[in-house]
C-alpha cells in the first residue's frame, strides 16, 4: 500500500494512472485550495469537509462524492444508491470528460458550503 499520495498515483495500470492523474489535475484546477491526503488507502479531498475522493479498482477508477446524494447531476452521470455517497466510474478504456468532472466537483463544493476559485458565494 502506498504511504503518500504521490506514490498512490504511481500504482495500477498505465491507463488507470493516466485517468487518475487527469482527475487529480481537474480537482487541483477546480479547487486549488483543497487539502489532499491519503485516508482509507485512497486520495481524499477536503475543503470545509471531505467532499471528494479517488479510488482504484481492478478494472476501473472512481471519482466519488461524499455528499453525492444531494448534489445536482445535470449530466446524469452519478451512480450509487447509498444514503450519502455517489460516484462516477471510468472503465479502463473510458476517456475522462474534464468539463463534466469539473461541474461535479464545483457542485460538491457548493454542497460542502463554499464557492470554488473565481466564483462568488
């Protein structure tokens, strides 16, 4: 198991590494003041509270949202039936849609109680 966030991104298949690195870049660009740390063996992102996480599985990667059940999803991409969490899954061959992911991340920040850089509250 990786002991730091950068090492975590070096694990997995080449395609997973590319997808996760792209998702990390989107997160950093959308919420530059988010705190990134490893929790539960995966990168987690905190602003006011935990709003987002990345996860690797055998054949896909996940962009997950702690409060996804109350997020608006105009693109219809969030999945999950839990009480709080929702996620977007990217299979090995899937492209990451940066605009859709950034929209979801901004929505997660809105639900978390704050605006992203460049937005009013």
